[in-house]
C-alpha cells in the first residue's frame, strides 16, 4: 500500500508514457516527491534515497557508453565528457525535454518560488526517476532509459564544452557570430535562506532567461539557453 505522499496519480501515468518504461507507479510517485512536499505533509517519504541510487546508475551508464564509443579518447577527455553529460545543467535540460517539472510534488513555498524550473530540483528528480526505473525493471532497462534520454547530449560534441562552462561557450559563440559580448542582469526573490535567482543575458538584440538557487547557477542556465537558441538560428 502506498505511503502518504507516494500514491500514484493520473499525472504520473502521463509521465510514464513519456518515459516509455514499466516503472512501478508508487516508486515513480516517490521519485517525484521533493522533501519540501514531504515536510508539509506529515514528514512522509521523499525522493533523496532514489536520487542517490539514480546518480550511480546514470554515472555508470554514461561512463560505459563513452568508453566503448570513443576508444581514441584518454581518461581525462572521457572524464570531461562524462561530467558535462551528468552535470546539473545538462540533467535539468533533459528534464525540461520531458516536461518533468509539471509532475513534481513540491511544498507550497518551493512551488511559489519557481521550484518547478530550478536546475537543481529538476536534475535531482531526474536521478530519482532513474533510480525508480532501476528498482522497478532492473539495470538493463534503467541503462536503456538513461541512454535514450542523454543520447542527444552524447551525440553533440560541441555541447561538451558549453555544458561545462556555458558562459565561456556563449562568449565564444557571440564572437563567432560577430555579436556583442553577453551582458548579464540578475534579480532575486524569496527569503535569505531560500532565495531564487533569475538571470537575463543579452547578446545584442537577443535575450534569454535562466533561474537557479545561486547567482552563478542562474547565469549559467541563462547562458546555456542563449547558446542553444543562437546556435539554432546561426
């Protein structure tokens, strides 16, 4: 029987269709439950243990794929590529691609301050979903899910550098496109212990927005968004 806060919903079923896997509905529901929701609803279970498991599954799947696909790369190059694919910014991008934020269970305060689009929450939840897949269907199915989700990142060598350092990547792209250097503006909302930062980066007449739990994280998210948008238009 599901514990309070982990009962499956119609929204969970919709996400299952997007993931394309046979994930146990109650485990998926738990994977989507942020600690802020649990604390507001009787100190129930939340997704951090699944996140811990999913992080290991993710790392192993990406490591093996990079090792077997790129025999020409040395250890340092493989490590850099792996770091870019499993980074918070990259995982948040994957999560947005399946609209994961719409399915999160967040506390009222976290929800009001933009938690559904915070890189850290999206990335952590993505790892928890991977952990739930592993427990539900085993290592092979979990590995298949990981590789399907991150394949666009693995297949795009230009993004390795930008995922690791989006601000430098955007600056270099702006120079190649003969545009002005990026200019950042950052605002913040919320109490001191739980601030949400929103960064806007302007590259000439183009602007992009990113959010994060720190000024640096918000600027990185905005830079990565701008890099993708300008690259698509180049």
